[in-house]
């Protein structure tokens, strides 16, 4: 295992090893002490190649090769990973047959003569990797840009991270997805800081839970044009898989689809089984028109398919309803800010952009780099999309932390109480008892309540639930949100699924 040393001793040790690294290139062959060769990780998942007195590589079948700066002092091998910035001391053993580092042992598979150490420019990051990478997380862009131009991969990755952090910080704040509680208004008579905090924490916890489960992602601001051009150039001159794929994501997010394709190709050039190769393959033969975005003004009509992207098959039909192949639930499409948004019950919208040739490209996290092509066959005319009236979830239950508080709030017409009472019962798998709480939310126009009713049907098969949604829709009018949820459920498919689950459970008994 790696030796445990104090931070100061480790710092001094690394400084000493760095001196050895600098001197390695001038050592005569007889003085070389590095046990060069190939070392295999004990679980077989990685290979360590010590190529010269000063450098080596860490490789594995499913990740990019990581370049190492190395130096030896007695039985200690100092390593600076130029791809990750990690600094470690490993230990030789059994006459240089083994290397121990982190949680694994490496066993020498094949010894080899050390190659000459490549020349490094004095004062560069490669000449003193410890000195430049000790605090690279706090480095300014100008310094990171210099190190990246010296082909230090971790500096390139950190540069684009810093640019993205700066752009996100400068972007206008998005309004909260819920109305601010009256208890949070300092000018209001009912201002109550303690209640305000409890209410906000409740909603923040739900938003955080969505993010943790990967169902919702914070949007990334578009980088300034100058930075995008700079990053494209760095990727071209220093094609590293992770860095160039991150550059491709930033270019795609900015609508620079051709530049994004170029960056993906550079990322793919590093190894044939890179993930970027899968992403770029469907884009290689596309024309410039197919990768030139234009503002969307109307919803498409017909079937669109993509090789990549989740979902990969979209059937645009009447009233903005979109059928996804293999899904029981359909999505409702709308045009927003020049793009097509497909509303999902859980998680972020599917976001699509029209291109000059009439195809579509995916712009959200699940469909990024996907190119959707219109499939042959006349779709006929699709009727205009519908819009529905819904209210955001109110934060209106001041007694939410008391025993029976949510139920009391719901009874008093405070809808946050209905949501909390339903959620608690759903977590306990007591789906039937959630019905009155979800029904109250849905009737009031809160979409989560209507979606909750549909979820109750999936778990119980209670045919009263679809009828309840239909009744709420009829009473609330054609634009009530219950009408949207009812119309976007594939009830026949859901019924078949419920029957299959019931039959499987019966066989298990």
C-alpha cells in the first residue's frame, strides 16, 4: 500500500523526486535505476508501462491512456499523472518485480530496456509537473492555457471547466420553479423566517433529489465565441479524448454543430473504441445544411429517427403529441425560444433544434449529438399543438413538520400538504391511500397530482383512476392539465403492463 506521510514530508519528497525527473534525461545508461517494462494490475484491468527514467503510461481497455511523469528514489516511485493531476508515491518490491500503489499491486509482466527520456523545455509544466500541478485547481485561465499548450491534459480539462464555471456564474438566474411563500416576504404581515426556511428546504430537497438521481441537470450557459474558437484550436493541436469531447459538448451547446463534429473526430482519433467514435459516426457523412441550426417556428409532423440519443424514435402527431417507440407514455411538444421542447413527467425536457435541411438535432443531456432524420412516408397534416393551464406547486403548509401537519394542510386547501401526504404514502408503497391527495392536487391544476394519479394506476390497476382523470378534465375544461396527462397516457399499453405484472406475481405465489 502507499506509504502514509505528513503533507509537509510528502511535499518535500515530491520536490526531491522532481529534481530526479529533471536530471533523468542526462543520466548515463549505466546509472539508470528505473525498472522499465510492462506491469499488469492484479485484477487485470490496467497496465502500467515504465518507458524511461522520466515517463510512463497507465492504460486500460475502456479508458484513455494516461501519461505519467515518474522518478525513482531507492524503492519509491514518484508519479505525476498528467491526465488527472494526481500525485502518488508507489513502492517497488521483490527485486523490482512488483509495484504497490493505491489499492492495487502491479506485477512485472515483461522487462524492457529504458528508452531515452524525451526533452522538456526548461520552465515548462512538463519540466516541473509538481510545481505547476500542486495548485492547478486554483490556477487562472491564462496559466491553464499555457500549460494546455504544453500538452498537459489535466490543464486543458481544467481550462474548459473554469470557462464553464465563469459562464454559468455570469448567466441570469433562472426563476424558482415555485411561487415564493408569503412567509418569506419580509414586507408581508405573515413573514416568518423559520417557516420560510422549512418550506424552502422541503422544495430544495426535492430538486436536489432529482439531480442526485440523474433526472434533472443544471443547464450549461453558452461560452463566449472567443473562448469557443480558442478551445477548438487547442483541441486540434492537442487531441486528447476527454478534453476534445468536452470541447465538442461546449460547441454543440452553442449551436456550433460543425465545430462540435470536428472536436468529436479529434477525440475519436486517440483510440478506436473511444466513446466519441460512437457519437461522431452518424455525423460524419452529414452535409453542412444538416448541421446548421435554424430557429424553430412550427412543430414537425411525422416520424424522425436517430442512431444515437434517448429517445431515438419520435413520431410527431396531432395536437403536439409525440409517440416514443417502446414507451407507454407519450410526450407533448411545444415551441419555446426557437427550439422544440418535449415535456417529460419526471426530469428535464427533451430539447430539439431544427436544421437547414429540415432534420432535427438533440440539444439536451440525453440527446446531445443525436441527429434525427425525417423518415419516408406521408404523415399527412398534424393539427396545431394544444396548451394547457397548470399552476406551480404552492409552498403553503406552515405546519408541514408536525405530526399530521401535511394532512391538515391538505384538508384546509393548502396544496403542499397534499403533495407531502401523497409522497409519504407512495414511499411506503401504500398507493391506494394516495388517491385523495393526488386528486386534490390534480383538481387544483398541479400537474404532479395528475401524474401521480396515473402512477397509482400503474401500481394498482384500479380502473377508477383513468375515469377520475377523465372526470377532472371534463369538469375543468379542455385546457385543464388533467386533459393533457389523460391524453398522453397509453392506457391500453399500461393495462397490458399491469396485467403482466399481476400474472407474474401470481406465478410467484
